[in-house]
C-alpha cells in the first residue's frame, strides 16, 4: 500500500526490559533479605530441530536471561541463587532449577517467565506449578512475577526499539 515497512531490533537486548525483572523482584521482597531469595529465570525453550531452523533463538533467549541475571547480581542478589531453567526441550528443567535453589537454602523463590510477553497458561499456571511440583519444601515461598504484560518498562522498551526502527530496502 506504499507504507514504509519498519524493522526494529528484537527486545532480548533491551535494557529497560532487563531492568523490569529487577524492579519486579525488588517490589516483591516484602522485607526479605536478597541473600535468602532465589530467582528462577524460566525460558521457554525449543526442540533441537527448531534450533536448526531458527539457530539464534536459543542463543538469544540465553543471552537475555544472562543479562537479567547480571542486573540482579549488580543489584545485590547472590549469583548462586539465580537459576536458569527451561519449560521444555532443554536442561535444566524448571523443577530441577527450583530444587537447586531450595537446596541452597533460599527462603523465597521469585519465578520469572522471561520469554512470555503476555499472561497465559504458561506464565500463570504451568511455570509456577512446576516449581511447586518440584518437591521443594513447603517453607520456601514461591512468588510468581508473571509475564511482561503492559509494564511501563515494557512500553519503554518497545518505544525505544521503534525509535531506532530501520526502513526496509526499497521503502
């Protein structure tokens, strides 16, 4: 229709989006000592067959979670109390990551659906339920920080990406 097509960069390397996870964790401390808090950064994962078709997807998901982890550590969370787990297809799974955090003596686990942009069964039920079903002690509080949804930092991240939008060749 003669409208220029714009290509923005992916959000996985967005600073505001990474900061959102730290802000959510801090907002849910409710007096807990950061040294006693575990953070489970749950990625979605994809089958190995898909990795051959979309070779950067898993690497980007890992880079995104590692960036979030680095920000959490810079904010005072203990690196050994931050685990990267996968919903499906990759290891460690969410259950294993949750058990690892509980074995480290954390009193609370923040569950972050890092790659789910809108509330869904995965973010509202599957991921937090997997943590609960992992067999961790009932004394360990599980706090689901949910999907990205319309968090102001998500909106900021999208605006920043659109501001740097590149027009497609020929437009």
